[in-house]
C-alpha cells in the first residue's frame, strides 16, 4: 500500500481575513467556521472586490483548522471563504474527493493532539501537511468512498427518524395542552417553586475516578459531563466512600428525580428512573435535582414541559463571567401549567409507546455507527 502526505496531495488555500466593518447585508455570504458547524445566526455579506482564490462554489472541499477541526463539502452556492478555513484544490495527484474527505475525517482526532495556541487552538500548516494517509489506486478509493457514504446515509436516516419522533412528541404535547412557550393553554398554572423542589449539588473535592462502577461501599458522584442530551452517561464516573457520602448534605438522588445541568452546557436533562441500575448517586455543583410533586405531576409530562420551557429561556440565560449559567433564582420564576393528572398520564402513555420505537431505532443507529467506525479504522488506521 502506498502512502502520501496531505501536503503532497493537494493545495490548501486559507480564507481571507475579512474585517468586521466589511461585513454587510449585501453581496456574497462570508463563510466562517460557525457557518459550517451550524452555530451561526448572523451570516454576513461582502459586496466588493476579493481574491478569486477565496471564492467558493458547489463541490468545494473545506477544512477548518482553527478552534474547531472539521472537513466539509460546500453545496450552498457562490460564497467567500473567511480565514481559519482551507479550501482544497486537487492539483497534485489523482484522488477521489470523497475518499480524501474520509481520510482527513479519520485523522482529525490525531490532528487535535497537535493543536497550538492559548486562546484559539489551531493546527499549524506544517503539521497538517505532514499527516500521512493511505493512497491506493483510484478504483479502490472510489469503492471505499461508496461504502462509507452509503453507510453514512443509513446513519443519517436513522438520526432523522429519531428527530421526527421528537417532533411527534412535541406536536402531541401542543395538541393536548397548548404551547407552554406562549402560554396558549386553558389549564391552571403554578410557579415552579410550588410544585417542584430545586436541590443544588454538592461541591466536590478531588475524589478518585473509576472506569468501572464500584457498587459495594461507594457512592457515584456525577459531574456535569455525566449528564448528556441523551440522559445519564456513567463512563469515567467519580466515586466517594459511603463514609464521605454521609458527610455531604446536598445532591443525593431519589428515584423519580430529574437532573439538570445549570453551568457550562446548560439544559441537559437525565431522569433517574427505576431502570437506572445504580442506587447510590450524588451530583456535583453545576447541576440541580428537580424533585416534583407527583400528586399533581407525571414525570414524563413534567420532563417534556420543562424541556419546552427551557428551550425558550436558554437564550435569555445570564452568561456570568465566563460560561453560561442557569441560576436557581431564574428557575424559581418559571411558570408551569398543571392539567389534570389523568390527561398527563395519557400523554405519558403515548410517549412510552414512542420510546419503544425510539429504542429500536437507536440500537440500529448505534450498530451502524459502530460498523462505520470499524471500517474507517480498517481503511485508514
């Protein structure tokens, strides 16, 4: 198998350093890293002369090399490339464009280990050019790219199905109860403080970590990273002895509690249901426990209601000094609608049926992703 350095495969053109005053509302769009990752909400335009080399057209391959490493295929019409992104010009050897993209994608993790800079991490052009990838004959490159693209399409299909199920749950909620964001409902409302205890986590010390869950004599001590958009993630948990656990005052979970991240990555929710296999769990600071009044609230209804309210207030969260925060004082002001418990239970039954479909799709998605990762390792490792 022949191998080549990225610097020997193509030419990499860095974007132009557009100044803030050059960004307007007319002309060609200026594409920054956040415009590629989907985190931008203020697309800027430039109406003037520009170097032809920074012009983008459909089919161009882009590689972000600063702050966020990524490889992208541009398909949004003529545009202009901002700095910190390479446009790839395949002018040195014959290579399948999609094979090249997968090879670069596989090496992104390795590149991240070589990033430099104190404030904005970036990879140097020298380090980038010296990355080595397999260089088989063109027919084999196309075969590899076809297999990986087909599998990626399946993964995206499963993810779209999961997204549609989420939308179905939201639509059913609004149909049954109205939109809680605009308070279009006919049900009584109560402040969150009246129907839900908000319990802060306990500030952790330098407790040891474990790659395995330690049951006997220990209590799990979760950090914010253990609460994800998909619920609890028990990998790389901290743990404390029961003796130290007894000395702590806050943050002890009970079945039926909901954990919410309130600092850094705000808004991740995890439900401590009977299906979670661990009995002794505490949470660190940066999270809170939401312990609802179950005589008037169904947990599943509450979680969906709170997620919809939270999506509305996240944009208004006070950012504090360096990272977003959702203080308890803000949560205390949230107003929640309280429909009859029987109606909440009907909604919960609907969600549980949806969850059965979600579980099947999630398993298929994970199996497809695992196969994709193993093929990437086989082809480029």
